[in-house]
């Protein structure tokens, strides 16, 4: 499978490297075709790694990962041609984080979510929200976070099936499909308690496991 | 220990019954001293159970539980004499839930929380937020929810110590102190994903366990 990664930050790099290791072909996209961070990553990641513009990575991937800050991606989405992501699985792993005076809040919350806004911005893409409740080190190695539950949601069942298979190939076992893309509201707000626990623990190697009684 | 319960609904009844079973003296408070639901509960719960007004229950309890809807309690708080809860441990187990066209939202969210508003409304009380992330059946029997993590937060360390001991007497083992009362933002928002999972599972016997890797 060919995978596009939009963004050259730590999340994009970590996911890109994992997918190359799993044998997928990966193109990392950024504002410019010759981005330095992407070039460094391509060199390190090997033959199945390549780079290009956001549009190049979007066109390349059968599944495309949003690894940009929420607000940034909504701007980038406007610059893509309407057909660039039509019918494709677009996997949003980001959160609408804002920081002011050291306090975190969400720019979309409670009655809306970034997942929903991404789907609205690209109505012909099949948006699936997932992996946004764990740090990127845990995204690619669930045991590193104590094997938590991973959630996904989206409007297209086939897209969710493909993402579930991809998650399984990454080592995820406890996967819950929450429903349509509006369910992103419930996973994005977990950032509030996630940031709190990150501060308490001093490391990001944790997650939330849904446990059930009898 | 003497415990006051504000509210005669399912949460108040369930907690009150558990505390009587644990050997505590419990007074259930409502708008009127002779509330029918409270009278029925007193009759069923036995000698250590009694009833009265909200003010009676507040005066009676060394620890007082808020088992009312968030908005209702903030109104009730205005009717209590300023000294009624001064210095007392006030345990807020409620959430600022609102429902419109079958969709849940929170009346306080993201940059505020019900826990913080309760503390503001009663500045001389020692507010501790806890138990608001599970159904009342799980509150009094953690195994029924798969032994999840229970969170607490509040500004007063001694009050949190007392509540921790109370939680332990109720069977809780995995207890995390999140910090000051503003951390209620992180636990109240869990209602979004809680309601989602409740719909998927068809029962409220679950919870969230914080798991950690290496």
C-alpha cells in the first residue's frame, strides 16, 4: 500500500518510519518539494521513502495521514485541488490544541471537533479519526503505552475497515469503532486529561484502556 | 463518619445505601424535609439513615456529596447559609450535562468546569471532584465497571486524603490525584466518550483505566 504523510514534524516522521519498516511505500509532503526535514527523513528511512509537496503526497497515497496542527491542515486543505483526496482514506491523527499562558484548551470542542471540520473541508475524502489519544511513540508501539484502547471514527465503513487493518499491522489489538466522524468530539477532548497525566507522570508512555465489568 | 447527601435521585440513593452498609450515618437532603423519595430510602436503608432539607444534610455531614444536576446544585448553593458548608469536604460527583435533540453537550467545558463553579459558589468549602467518570452502580462497586481508574481533584490536600480513604473503603484501588479543582475540566469532558460507549455497549458497566508502558 502507498501512504502519504502530510507534515514533516515528529508525528509524521515517526509514522512514516514505521510504515516504511512495515514494507509500505511512503511519501512525505510539505509546503515545498525539497523540504530539509523531509529530505533528512528520506535519506534515513531508505528506498521506500520519498518526499514532495502536500499535493504530491496526497496524490501518491492510497491512505493519507494528517500529521499537521489542526488549524494548519485546514489552511493546507484549501490549497489542494478538489480532486486530490477524492475517494481516498484521509486519516486525521491531530488535535485542535491551543496554549495560552501555559494552559491548554481546544479551538474546537463540545459541539464540534477537528475531525468534523476536516471532513467538511474535504467532503469527497473518507476521513477517519484515530491515534489522536496517544503520543506518537505509542502510536507505532502500543506496548510502550501499556497497550491502551485505540479509538476510531468516521462516516465510511470501508475506510474504517482499511484503517482497522492498518492499525492491526502496527500492533494495535484493542480497537473500538465509535461511530461517525462526530464521535471525534469524544476523543479530542481526552487531550485535557492526557496533558494533565503527562505532567504528573513526566513521560508520554501511557494511554486510556476501556475496561468492562460483568 | 457522618455523611450528607444532597439529592434524592438514583446517584444519591445508591451512594447513601452504600455508605449506610459501610457503617456510616447518612442524612439525605432535598428541597423539603419530608421528601417522599427520601422517606422511602430512609425506610429501606435502616437505622443509620435519615432525611432533612438540603441545609440539614449539609450541617449534618462531615463529608457532603453533591448528587444533583450541576445547574440545580449551583442554584441550591445560593440558598444555603454561607457557613453551612464552611470547612467541610464537599464531594462533587456530577457533570454539567445538557441534551438537545438527543445530542449531549456540556454547559461548562474546555476553559471552565462544574467543579470550579461549585468551588467558586462555596469558597469556604473544600471541594473535591471525583466519581463523575462512572455510572453510580460502578461508583459503589468498581468491579462492576472492570475496576477502572478513579480520578480526584481539588485544592485542599487534607480533603483529598479524606476522600481517598473513603474511596478505598468503597473498594477503589486505582486512584489518581490529578491536582487542583481546575483538573475537573479533564474528567467532566470524559462524558462525551462515556455516552458514546454507553450507546455502543448498551449498559453502563465500564470505565477508563489509565495504563502505562515502560
